[in-house]
C-alpha cells in the first residue's frame, strides 16, 4: 500500500488507559460487538468497514480493505445505498488508490448531503490525488466554512499548503491538528508527526525532522510511515547504514514494491551494490505485476528505469500510462523525468513547468527541474 495522505475518520472512543490494541483494533472489536447486539442494523457493519480501513493504514495490509468491502456488502443488504455505507465505500476506494471511483461516489453523495463535511474530505482527497487542485482547495475551504476547524479539515488544508509551496503554513496547520487529536488516537497522532517530520526535512531542518519521526515511532512502534521518513532523513544526513536498517525494517513490516525500491536505493547509496542489485531485480519483478493496477508502484518503476536500470524507453512507457490516469505533481515530475531520460527536453520542460505551476517546493522535484532546465538551456549539438 503506497503512502497516502488520506486521514481515515475515526469513531469516538470511550476507553481509558493504555491498551496493547491499536485504535483500529479497538474499533473492530466495538463494531463486532455492535453487530452481535443488532445484526439487522447496517450501522455495525459500516463501523466495522471503517475500522478495517483504519487497520489497513496502520499495518499496510491491503487485505483489510477486502474485509471492509465484505462488511459493506452486509450493510447494503440490510439498507441498500445507505449514506454511511457509501461514504465508507469511498474511503476504501481511496485507500486502494481508486481515486476516480472515490470521486464519482463522493459527487453523488455530495448532491444528496451537501452539508456533510466528511464528504468534502473525500472530494478533497480524490481531487488532490488526481491533480485537480482547484477542486480540492474548494472542497477543503467548504469543510472549514461548514464548522470550526477539525483534525480532518486541518490535515487536508496542511497538505494543500505543502503542495502550494507554503511549508511553514503546512507545519502550522498539521501541528494544530496534532494538538486537537485525542490522546488515544495513537496512529493518527503518529501519522501527523510523520507528516511534520517530512515537512521539516523538506525545509532542510533534518535534526528536527529526525526528532519528530523518532517521536512518531515512540507513539506507534514500528510504524511503517515513520520508518520510511526516518530512513529518508538518514539518507539526507548521509547515514546510509542506518537508512538501510530502517528500510529493511519497513519492508519487513510492509512488504510492498515501493518499499523494496526504497531499500534498494538505500543499499546502493551505502555501497552495498550486490544487495542493491538483488533488491532492484526483485522490485522490478513485483512492480511490473501491479503496473496496471490502481494501487501500484509506477512512480518508483519510472525512476528505477531512468536512474538505475538504464532503460529510458521503458521509463517513458510507464510514465505515459500513469499520466493517463492522473495529473498530480508527483506523476508529472516522474513523467518529466522519463522524458528527460529520453532526451525529449522540450516536452520535459513543458511537463515540469506544469508541475511547478502548482507552487510545489519538494526538493526532489526542484532538483529534477534544475537538471531539466540546464539541459534545455544548453546549446544543441550540431
């Protein structure tokens, strides 16, 4: 499951004290208890579906989405097309990276319940992932207008600030969301700390980023998102052996192709070339198997072919496929880089300009833009 900035809404808990169970596991138990007490009501099944979606994010195990969909089937048998069930169907679609499907569901729901703030959250998430940033901004602003700021509205506003290049504003909003989150919501709070850590890294404040990512791991041990963030920070600090160890731990916890790619890159930077070669080979094999799926590792596959595999034609093939599905800044960056690898400098420039027009200040994207601009400005060979 690819890292995603979607914050699954949580169900209020009336539990006190620490528990070995995660927040999602607690919600699963409560939902199953509700189903036992009222098996003919859809609410228990809806609650169970949402809990499974949260558990999928906690563990990176996409099998929980399948369980969530099964729970929704029961909900719709009891009450076809019920609002909460359809909202949870959209949340699961977002988690599975079926962004167009989620957007279509949310638009229908929005027409039926135009004052439901959570539906605007779905609209915002789907539009962000598809690259429809004006629509995403409108949805988030509506969330903020409907009621006082909440964790869901603030986290989405934060991500838009990041995309638009306001990293300080993004940190401020995400920090406010963190301060508002319930103490028992350990995974949500760890997720938000991880996001702030990534933002601090992008600002070049690696010491603060490292502190925050470490705090996230204290809140939610072995959290795959925080492990990845801390590994990336260690790469910035040129602590490559530490980065390799963290990426190994993340891949063991969440064995997805994109995490294997990150491990291979860390191994390569650490000078472990034989291990990196093996990891890259295994990554390519697994990534190709999911290339046509919605939840894929196509961005990583593009960069592998362009930067390590010396196969620019294959990079461009994958980039065109992904760009036909979505036009977010990260897809445009990967597409521009594939064009650059194929020496199509003018088209690479135009594609990168489209990405930069959003205002993004991601260091990796800016570095790609710098190299493309240098090549485009260079005099042509006779």
